[in-house]
C-alpha cells in the first residue's frame, strides 16, 4: 500500500521539483514578466488613428510604442502615459486606453523590453529605463507640452510606476495625477496567492513565493508619492490580485487619494463605461474628486 502511494506521488513530486529548479535557473524575472512577441493587430483594427513610436532606453535597448492622438475636432485635454500589465503586449492591453482619444486625451502606450517588437528581455531593475525613456519622449514632443500629463498604470505596470516615481521626483512633479488599476501591493504576496490556488503548487507556496523579488513592490514606495493625486481602481471580484492589495496601498498612499471599488475581472475596469466615466470625472478635478459609493447599483460586468 505504501509503495503504491509513493508511486502515485512520484510524478507530482517530480513536477514540483522541476518547477522549483526552473524558477531557480531562470531567475526571479520569470515570475514577474510574461511577454509575448510580435503584434497580432494594431489600433487601426479598432478604428483608431495611431503612430508607431520608437524609443531608446539608456542602455541602448530599442523600444516600441503606440501614440494615439486625440480624435480630430475634439479639444485636447491632456496626455496619458499607459503602462500595461505583465502579460502579452500592446495589442492585448489596448482595451485600457482605446477610449481616451475620443474624450480628448492623447495616449502613449509603451511595450517594455522583450514585449511585442521591443528589443531585449524584461528584468528588474533594467525595465525602469524603459519608463524613463517614455518620460523623455513625452518631454521632447511638442504635442504634450503645456497640457496635463497623467499616468495610467495597470497591474504590474502600476506597481512599477509607483516604484519608479518614488525614485524620480522630477518626473513625479510633471504629473497631474496617477491612476492605478488592479495594482499588486506586494509581488511576493500575490505570487503566494497564485500558488495557493492550485493543489499542485499549494504545498510549495511559501518557498516558491520567497523567490519572487519584493523589494520593488508598490507598498514599499507609495508613501513617497507625496503631492501626487492618486485614483486606485480595484475590482472586488479580482481573481488574480485580491482586493486587500488595494486596501493596503490606499492606507499607505498620501493624500489626496481615492479608492474606487469596481466589479469585473482583473484590469477589465474600462470595459465598463461606468468606470470610464469615473476616470474622466476624476481627471476634471483630481484634488477633490471622492469617487462613487453606491456600488449596489453597479452590475457585475459579465
């Protein structure tokens, strides 16, 4: 009986050991970044005018982005730098900002190194050079000057933005506001949560999660963003980054900040026109907007 039990467990143990060895060999970055090469489509498929943008990071890595100008005939209200999450590439994250040009906001979307058609491979801290390159490009473009600049960071993009802005006061001071959507407070705690959801990895959730780099997590940096208005979107239904992450960030974030609870999946916020309207209202007056509270009237977006 004991022999049969051990025989059945052997494939599971081998799988767990293989997973542990893969993580150790590939390094911590493999736990944070899941890039997809190529671009399956462009904003043209969504009926959007766009420009391909080429940027160069400080170490020479060539990066690719999309510039979405405001819709013709619409007054330009400002510029949004959109930093997407850890999976896919620009094409898969267009849903976060496609709607802004029609509302008068021009958008710069950036693919980090290793994503889409950008060169290199993603890793910390090298990837902060990519964010730096985006700010430099915005600083040099005449269409951006004299207009409010907003940073929209979704999931990992938001967490990296918080850490970056805490260390770059000059860039932080250029921002009218920061909008965070589904941002993990701690990389390690979210990694442990993900490992705990599978019976295969549940026994190893603690040792494996400790391989996740946590020094750059947003919870360690957000208190430094003093004087920068912040709007934190987070879904009560988020299956990937639990709601307690947003609550922790909100508690640590300096004033003025707003926690706006939503419904729906992870970073699916702007699929619902309700939350698009909330962001637009927030951008009208980031210092005084206090969100909406009657969530019982908001349906759970399918």
